[in-house]
C-alpha cells in the first residue's frame, strides 16, 4: 500500500487528489485543504527533485513531477527494506574486509604473546570499545592481554578464578558462547576491565577454538551508554574468534616444538673446544643449508689420560653421516653418545670403531658414517698423533716448510659390514706444524667460475701449503674462507674441519704481563 502513495498539490498548496495508499499513510491530508499541515517537513521543505525521509518507522523516496498549471505530483516509494538490505550488505562487506585483514595480521607471527596482542588490537578496533584475550590457565594464573583503543595493550597475569566472569570458564573449555543479552555486564569483575574504561554496558564472552584444545577466550566490552551487540556483530565476532584461535594454537604449537627442538639440539650442536696444554686445536663447521643449525658432519674433542708416560691427552673425533638434515643429525647424536661411552678404551681405536659399527648395525637406521680418530699427546716441543680412518678422507699434515703430506690411514665404512677394517698410523708434529682433519664436503664443494668444478684435494693442499707456521685457528679460518668463496651461493654439503697444531717458538705474554698472549714461530 505504502509503495504506491501518490497525491497532487495545486500551485497554492491545496490537495487536489490523493489515492488510497496516500490516505492510509498520511490520514491528516484532506482533499481540498492545505497540504502543509499533513505533509512531513522533509517533503514540504525540499528542493526540486527526489528526496528521502521517514514517515513513522518507514523510509521513503519521494519522486516529484511538475505538471501543467502549476500542479505538482508526489509519488512516494517505500524503500525501508531496500535500505535495510543495503546497510546489511555494507556491514557484511566491512566484516569481510575486517576478517581478511585479521587473517593476514594473525598469520604474520608465530610468537604466542605477539599473536595475543594482535588479536586484542583487532577486536578492540573493529568489534568493541575494548577487548581482552585470556589464555588457558597457566598454573594458578590467568595470562591476559587487554586493549582499549586498538593500539595500546596491557599484559596481566592474574591469580583469579575464571568462574567469576559469566561464561569465561565455559569458553576456556571450548563451549559455545552465550548471547550477550544473557550476560549482565555489571557482573564483569574489575580485573577484566581495562584501566580507565569505566562502566561496562555490554559484554560478549566467546571461546577461541583450537584443534582439539581451546586456545583461550575473547571478551568484547562496550561502554555504558553505547550500542549493544547486534546478532550480525556477534556472528562476525565468532568468525574472527575462529581465525584467532587457529592462529594462537599454531603459535603455541610452534613455540612448544621450538622449545623441544632447542633442548634436543643442545647435544647436537658443535661443542666448545677443550684446551690441551702445549697443543693448539681449532674447529670449523658449516651446514649444507644456511638456515640449518645441525647436519650430518660432526666433531668432538675429549680429554683423555693419554698413554702411559705421555701425560694428559685428547681424543679428536671427526665424522660424516650419510645424508643431511634432521635425520642425519639424529644419527650423529647417537654416534657421539656412543663414542662418549667408549672413551675408557680411547687408546684402542680399532676396538672403539668395531663396537660403534656393531651399535649402528643393530639400530633401525639405514645410514652409514665415515670417521677419523686422532689421539693427541704432548711430545717434547711438539705433539704426537695416532690417526685411524674408517672410510674417511685421510688427514693432511702441513710441515714447517710448507710441505703437505697425506697420512697413511685407511678403513671401511661404519654401519655397513659386520666386520670393520682399519689401519692406524702415528705422526709427530714439530713446532709450527699442523694436522688437518676434514670431511669430504670441502674437497667435493662445487663452485668456481662455471659453478660445477670441485674444490678438490689438490686445491686444498695448495691452500694448506700457504698455512705453514700459522696457528690452528688461522688454518681453519683460511680453509673455510677459500671453500666458501669457491662455493659462493651454490649448493654444498656439510663442511667440518679440525686443525691440530704444535705451536712454534715461545709462549709470550701481553704487555701488561698478565694477559695470555700467543705462540710465535
């Protein structure tokens, strides 16, 4: 009826004609009388053209048409439902934009605290006057993040019972949220209200769902005197909470896995080198991937009692597990632990390697390893080494005159055959001479001008010949630098090396007479 309301008004303002729809909509208008008293103000005061306004609780668009003789015809179309649909569509578009922004922001971090802050900021900016993100109970405390203006956040950890907030205990257990109209906002305790917020006029409490275990709860607060939450706003809040819960769960899972990995990695990372009086030792390590912390190459240096009459010594272990990445690192950890348990028989390299070989053959691993052992003791002004290789590149000796020698030690792979073969050799290092233990990742590194040429043992030996008389740390740094420059940005295997040097000359002290100095040749 209202959609077809029409009336005609003369030039002097009298109602000439009206239809039934107009009479029902505006009963004060009478044909033959002045229209001013019965027409709404927005219609009589309007400029020429279409206008929009309200009659009662309905919205209308009034179309104006000038007729001959100064008459004016008004046609009123009810667009209340259309306007409501447009407003709902606009609101849905805003909600969609917000949810897209929220998804992007929430996925930008895997830090749990940072993710809670992002959740609180987004909720306070788009959904409410203030927001509170409550994490699952940690011990006897409730970790929370509060935000009032979409920017500043406040962290709290309160020894509170979640049951004191209506619906919070249920939300933390993953139960569906209660409609806001069922919650008395006055029941919100002060410990969930941001400082300076004032009285709470409306409160929504909903879970932050996670995969199996809830990620926490979200509280939305509106101040007293403000608008209450509509059904569509609460539905949008539920969709946001679903995304926030998934992001928080992923962040916490990542943090837990990172903490576990960090604990496990501690025993897999290259160790700190112990000191052996009268002998210099240095090591270098580079994984195949720049983002990886451990790989298949490893080294260890253990203090030993040495042989009878030789004094304290050290057992140097350098190995290479087949493959790379985490699986190779796990087997590396097993090998290192096994060798540590076999330290009492460090004087018998072959026996140690045989027992290690048996341990690998009886494990579920299908990988093998190569290894070289070096027993180091001080001998006069130099050092004495016993070297045993098991499928590993033979160590190289750099004499004081720059001559490079390959040691005479060979052996079979570890973890392949039931019987392991090995040959031990002894070498003596005079002052200023170095023994270099290295993995095949160095000579087999591909690079050069075309990117496909091996670094090679010949190039390694030429590099070592230039290191005569250098300290152990300088030898390692020199070889690592040349190998890295050769590889460039290309792919490479794990690289590990250990240098053992008999220092030359006399040990000097610093100028102040107390700070340790260095050996000079």
